[in-house]
C-alpha cells in the first residue's frame, strides 16, 4: 500500500526526470527588498505572515508600483526576530549592481524608503553594503519542494557564509528547488544540494559562474537569459563580468540579443516555444497543466 509520502507529487523531482533545462528560467526583476522576519510566512508571505496590520498589502502595492520583488528573510537558525530588523534593497543592474542595508525597530519604517530614487541610481535612504547576499528559498508553505530541497542548502551556506546567507520567501521556479538568488547581481541558481551550493557560493566570491546550475540573470528577460547562457557555453566565458548585453530586440517569438565578450561582439537569436504537448504540473500545488517554456537556440554569430 502506498504511503502518503509516496503519493505526494514533487514538482522538482518531475522536472529532473524530464531533464528540463534550467537556463532562461529566472524571474525578470531588477529591484529587490529583503525584510527580516523569522516567520511563519504562509503561502503568500507578505499577506499571510504576521506583519503589522496593513503592511503586507502596502508592500504588495509597492512591489507592483516599482516592479520590485519584496521578500521576507530570516537566518537559517533563527528562533525569533532580533530587536533591530535587517533591511536590504538591491539593484540587479547588469553592469553596476548594488545593495543598501539598514536596520529598523518596526517594519512599517520600510514604507519610508525611497525606492523611486533607488531605481534611478540614487539612495533609498539606507547605507551602501559591500558584499554578496546568498538568498535561499525555503518557503515550504508556498511549495513543499522549496523547504525539502532549500532548507539543507540554507543550512550548509549558513555554516560556510553565515553573514551573507538568508532564507527567503518565494522567489519563483519551485520546480528547480533548491533555489538560490545571489544579490546584488540577481543571479538565480537551481537544482542545488548542499555541496553544489557551497561550490556556487565559492565560485561567486571568486567572480565566477556555475553554468551547470545557473538559471539566469534576473535583470534580463528569460529569452535573453537563455541567449547569454548559450553564448557563455559557446565561448567558455565563466567570469561574471565577461559578458555584457548591448542590445535586445523582439520579433514575434524570436529574441535577438547582442553581447560583447572580451572586445568581440556576438549576435544570438533564440526562439521561445510553448508546445501544448509539453503541458504538465509545474508546481506541487498546480491544479492544471501548463506548457513548459523552451528557448531554442537559432544562431550565434560573431559580428566584430
């Protein structure tokens, strides 16, 4: 007789079994905010967590207004919130990524941050922060795979990089758990276990990417993420700063991206395919099937 655990659908395991590529799957977002809150978070963290009255709805509106991703964050071994709560804002600018940091006694104070100025290159009202943030999704109430695969990753990274590591609420792409976002660059990694996560973090500190697990750079649309990944594979460019996007155009389902690598210019074209035959459950809680987006490489051409 099957146990309940055996019957439970795992979107992450299903994604691995169908050998789904991870490249080109990062959420497209440049502005980030992390708010320390030890939980519990619930399914929709900003609305379901025990935040001060009305704050979650106000933060949801700010996220919409500024096209930002606002996450709740906690230390991997946190039992309760400290008296002063950490707040980070990050700009995943592809050339000039940056982070600001501060602390507040009441999370309602974050509504006074100037995200408009921050998005335009100014200050949000916090202090510059010089360092990486390793953000591991462990929001199990949103998707069971995030906790199952994310928690061991968060614990391992907390051991290796305790100041830089945070558990965070939902970041997108449940089926690629364990998921990690590295800020301020907005680099998404997926299908990590503790050992691979330690390798990714070490590589990042050294200025390198792990292309085997890189989902993409959040400041780019998904097809451009895939185009960059194809190009990096083609030319062997693994340094974070090796590749710069200079132009991007869209013609129907075809995206054309022009990159500069070591003084050479490359034009990469990818076609995004949504095949109805590929429809399946993409998350553990999905109630209907959806097609799996696929970014098909059409060409890589050196133009100068």
